[in-house]
């Protein structure tokens, strides 16, 4: 009753090709954005903004980058954290090596994030070259090599960390138009704006000819090549765009979340976490990237609060931690069995049922 297309007529191709062609979707997205932009900064405390919402947004962007490569282009990758590291250290060196930025100095931090994304894209292209010859598990092993090589290079060559003996870098202050972005509210809004813009760009991109070429290669690369799609160009473009998104996420992770990072912080465990995000949220879905990131980040916090509230310290800390990991892993397996297409598919099924309700499906 509330979710109907009746009476919504499209008089042009432009109207029919909108990102949100149904009026209810537009209203829902507008309300969600209004809530996160206007209400959350007012009602959210420092802990929620800095320790929960900011990492959820950053990991959503990284998961979106991996979803472009794996979900839409069908190229499995285990080097997401390495691309994030390239973006973080690239943005750090841009701010460090160019103290007197001649053009648009008031938005230097944005250029630093773009530079970090481009450096990550360059690394992604280099390690995406084998994708023309190998696929599946073997391509995952090739990107796994990127994970170890990038971390090794950032640790071995101290120039990247400004000759820090430990390899740890401290991100510079985030200043935009002369205004320091140093409060939890301002950092949250800064990250939210960047993630919103890049998510809308990704949504448009996967609906374009480029996105259709990615999905054709994903479904059957031989048939895609027969109809004229250039495999090497398409796959490398997917690696470049995906790595760019991951690089920007890495720069935000260093500058707006932790402040101090080291190469070992971008380890294989982080790559697997981001892979789990798109598996749980939904492979080949922009919405699934956000749902999966929220699930992975928020569920351990919820389990920790639940155990402390129920058992009130009766369970030893070590046992409670192991129980949280066991429940967390069990829930992941449960979701994969019940709905292998992720949380985004559950949302899609709910929308389809609303469109037919009260008639049987």
C-alpha cells in the first residue's frame, strides 16, 4: 500500500533511467540522508561519532571498492588492505612533500586524498595485469602477493614513512577552507560527505556502459570478448577504480579515524574483514557494502555489551572474548546458509513483498 508504482509515469528516457525511479525510494533516501546529516551530529556523543560511525563509513567505502572489483567485475581480490595502505601513505607523503601547494591550497587535503587514491589505483593496475591470464583462486593468490609486497615495501623503505624508525606515521591535521576539522562532529560530517559522493558516483558508474561491461566480463568473459568488450582494458579499469576507492578509504582511515597508522595495521586480517563485509552485505550491491560494514563493525560491539549486561563479569574476560568470536563466526555462517546473496537481497525481497502486499507472492 505504501510502496506502489501506480500512477508514476515516465515521460522520457531520462526519467526512466534515474538512480531512484520510484518516488518512495527518493523520499526514503532523502529522509535517511537528512537523519545522518542533521540529526546524528546533534544526538550522537563522541564515542558513537568517533569510534563507531566514522569507521563504519570508512569500511563501507573500502567494501564498496572491493564490491566494484569482485561483485561487479568478478575479479576476486585479497589485497584490499594493501590498497588502503597505499592510499594512506600516499596522502601522507603528498601533505608532507608539498608544504606550499600552489593551487587551491584551501582544499589541499582533498587533493591529498585524491593523490592517495591515484597511488592506490596505480598499485591496483600493476597487480591487476595477471587478471588477463588467470582468474578465480589463482587471481586471489596474485592479489595476496600485493598484500604482502605493499606492506613489505612500506616497512622496508623508510622514505614512505618519512624515515621513521618504526614505520609509524602521524597524519597531518585536516584543514578545509582554513577551518580545522578536529571535532568528532566535523570529522563525521567530512567523512560522510566524501562517502556519499563516492557512493553516488559508484551507483551511476555500475549503471553505465562501463558497469555493464564489468558485469558482462563477470558473467562470461569469453562471450564478452566475442561481442567486442576489451578484456584487459575492462579488467584493469575495474582494478583501478576499485583501488582508488580503497585508497581514499585508507586515507580517511589514517587522517580522520586513527591519526597514527603503521604498515602492519593494514594486514591480511583487514583484507579478510572487508571481504566478509561484501559477502554478508551482498556481492554486487552498493547497499550491501554499507550493510555488511555496519554488520561487521557493530556486531562485536553489541556482543560485548550483551555479555557484560547479562553475565555482569561472571564470565572471565578471555572466555567472553572467545565466545564473542565463536558467535560472530557462527552468525556469518548462518547468514551465508540462509541468504547467500547477503543482507541487500533480504532488503530487496522485502521491497518486492511490499509491492505485492496484500496479494500472495
